[in-house]
C-alpha cells in the first residue's frame, strides 16, 4: 500500500478515521487515539473517544439484576399465583440486567483485540 499523498512512499499505517494509507515521513500523526492524517480526522477520533461515564451503565445493569431478584423473591414469597405481576417484572428486569452485563463483558473482551 502506498501513501495517499506521496505515491512514491510506502504506507506504514492507515488513518483510524478515514482509512487512507499514511507514510512515516510527514503524513502519519499519532495523537494517542490512533494514527490520523490531518486535524479533521483527529477531531473525528476525539469524538469517538469513550466517555468517562461508562461505569454508570454497569451500575444500572447491576441495579436491574438486584431489583429483578427482589421482585422474584417477593412474587414467589407473597403472591398467590406463580405468574403474578411481580414475578413477571422480576424475570424481565433480571433478564435485561444480565443481558446488559454480558454485552459489557463481550465489548470489554473484544475491545483490545480491535485495536491491534
């Protein structure tokens, strides 16, 4: 692959924002977010940067699991019917909280592999 600006130079990497080939001489810039070719692509990469409030999602996931477990306990302990409203809500909250936690774990596991 050749550099998109300097066709006589071989590319040492690609821009993380636009995918163009970059030479080591003048085109490849590393701003800590990956290689980029110009300031516009650097701004695009900064907009994609993960925000610091990612832990809030984990708190909500765990809260859903706990609330679902509490509703299931209440429904089976104090309800006459096995499929009462607390049981149904408890199963729904528990299921959704576990799905969110599994998605977060899968995203965390595949995150470093995508950067290599």
